[in-house]
C-alpha cells in the first residue's frame, strides 16, 4: 500500500517547525523527514523506518495531514527532460501597490502556467517571479504577452539563470 503515488526529491536543508514544539515529537519529525525525501513509501515501510508499528504511524500521518503540515504529495518532474530548461527571474515594479491592486495582480499572475513562483518583495521592486520556458524566444513571448499585460505592472527586469546550483524543497528540523 503506497502512502502516495509520487516521490519527492531528496532534501538537503532544514527549517524549524512553526507549530508548538510540544506538538511534534521525534516520531513526527522522522515521518516528515522520511516522506520529504521518499514520498512513495508504504505505511508498513514508513513504520519500520521510524520505529513504530503500522497503526500509530498511520494515525500520526493522518494527524500531520489534518494539521496541514503535510499539504499533499506530488511527483517532482525533471524540467530539462521536459524541454523546459530556460529559467528567468523577473523583477516586477507596480504602478499601484494598494491592497486591491496587489490582489488583482495576484489573481492574474496565478493563471500564468509558465510562472513557477511569485514572491511579494520588500525592496526596490514589488514582486519576484520565477519563470520557466523552453528557450529565450518562448520567454520573450511570455514576457510580452503575459507578464507585461498583468494588472498594474509598471516595469520589469529580467535575470536569466545560467545554472541551478541548488533547488530543493523543505525538510523539518531534526530534533536530538
């Protein structure tokens, strides 16, 4: 029996847990760390690896899902093998940064499939976008026809990634 139908890539970094530390013990952290790197484990194998029986492992997993600590499971696709090896980071400056304008931008930018990540930034620009396309020509089309036409966009600046040195998800801080 699989926990999920897809696997996660190995995780190399750690982050502190944001919940009350008393909520998560070493078994919870072991579940999170194990599933972050191997999301396709069966409950039986997960239980064996963390040192609990199947029933308590299942209950803990369900609790972590119910709390929203585990938000889902998905396949990690290789963008290069899919022909999407052009990555650009785009600084976006807005005409208007009132809340309603930001909400309009947020709703519209979420509809652009080439944009992998969107971050509201404190600094000299308002948003940082990570855009993935097949090549420069495709990127220029996305910039001209999609990004530049988003609500309240004033200017953009593009930085093309030459190489991804580290791309990973998150892993829970390991206790002990």
